[in-house]
C-alpha cells in the first residue's frame, strides 16, 4: 500500500463509492480527519 491520501480541512476525499451490476450501489461519506478507506459488504 502507498502513502494515504491527506484528509485535511482544505483537501480531503468526500466519499468512496462502489457501483456494481444488479443495482448494487454503496457510498461511504468521509470528513476531514477520517481515515481514507472503507469496507463494503456485497452479498
């Protein structure tokens, strides 16, 4: 794994999104200071 993306007030990832077939759609919103990663459960 590389260097984590900075998550400062001035520059951060707003969300991580998963789109897959069969109408599977998930989104995790992030805030400054959050760790820029998530886990999605797909059944």
